[in-house]
C-alpha cells in the first residue's frame, strides 16, 4: 500500500477516485480525473518547501540503490567483502551492464522492513563497507570500467566498533583514492546524502543529485539539536541549511540535477531509473571524449574549487 505525506493527501484522493472509475469502466471520468491529477501534481510539486523535499528524500516508498541496480543493470554480479574484516551489507557493489556499457556500481542501501533494515544497518556503513567500496572502485580502475556511485545514507555508522576499526580513516582514504582514480566516475545522490558517510562515495568526475534528494553535513534534526537544543525545530534548520538539489546547484557544489519524474521517484520508480540511466550514459560519453589528463585536471579544479568565494 502506497504511503502519502501530509501535502500529498489531495493526490491520494484523486488516485483513489481514478481506481474506482477504472473498476466501473467509466473511461470519460478516468480521463477527467487524470487531467485533474496532472494539474494537482504540478501545483504541489512545483512549490515544495525545503522541508517537504527532505520528506520526499526520506520517503519510505522512494527507490533505494538496490531498486535502481535491479532496474538498470543486466548480467550483474555482486562483489562481497573488504578482504580484511567482513561484508558490510550497507554498501552494495556490482559489476554488470547498463545498456551496452560494462560498469561497476557502488550504492548505499537502507533496507525495507525491520529485518532488512537491521541487516543493512539502516544504510549507515561501517569502515569495512567503505573499504569494500574502495576495493570495487580499484577493480573498475584496473579493468578501465566506468564507475557509478549511488549515494543514500543518513551518515556513516557512529558506533564504538566502527570507531575501533577506524571509521574516519576509511572515509578519508576513500576521499583520497577516489580523487585520484584513473577511470570515469559519476556519483548521484538518490535520496539522503548525509555527512562524510555520503562523501565517501561522492568524489567523482560528475556529481549529481536527483530532483528531490538532499545533501548535508549534518541532519536537520542534529543541526537543530546543536543550535537550539530542540530537535523539533528540524524544519527551520532545513530551511536554513540549503540542502536541496536546487540550493546546492546554485552554490555550485554539484554539477547537475537529474529530473526525476515530477510526481517523485516514490510514485514512478521506472521513470526515475530511466532518468539515472540516461544521465549516466550521456555523461559517460562526454567524459570519454576527454583525455585522461584533461579529465583529471577538471576533477582537481572542481574539488579544490569547493568553498571558494569572492567579496
């Protein structure tokens, strides 16, 4: 059963009316209701507040990395383990095909349902997860395969075990190694990009965000707890933090915004997957037209240009 947010209730009513009209085979009413639905979708989704976009990024029905991998990839094979400690299920690594391109895909997976969420650690990777991701990235470099990274995490796991196994070093190592990786790399925020947990697979030639995704140094709840000692002020924090795709594009912190369906990826998974696939293949073609030296130079200039300002 689909889950609707508070601001989507009118859409829910119209969609239920459409189903009822279809059962009665009232084609005229169906067409009329579909036009009303399109009008309501345009009205709601073209005027979303930052907090509403955050709600969409966290929507329970929003596709996760594994959903996109299953929709986009064929002849895929999963890569397990970091060869040091264990296999972290919060990080997925696959080799396979997107279209006619042989690729390596790395993604952060939150999981659905209590059992699966626990297995995936709610999408919060341990150090061994980031080391697994780096192993897959190095494999892509070795065989000159393009690398696609799908970011979706509230943040790296902050537990004692993760700290004992050098969580910060694992993230820092990924930042260093990915910045120097000698293959075409594209990273996309598909939902929630939280702090260093997202950055660890976010360093790439092209860094993009889905229309309704968010990317931040801390969660709005964490920010409001620190600034106002009140996690309930998350909406005010969201408005102030500039974490939406539009804000980050305006600040020149991301390269592109991927136009997922206007009604959201949680209502049109296939359309969202198609948008990711088209973007990846299009940008890969552009990257391949560059020499390795030119591509690495542009990556260097982009990374060192973050935070630059003029008075």
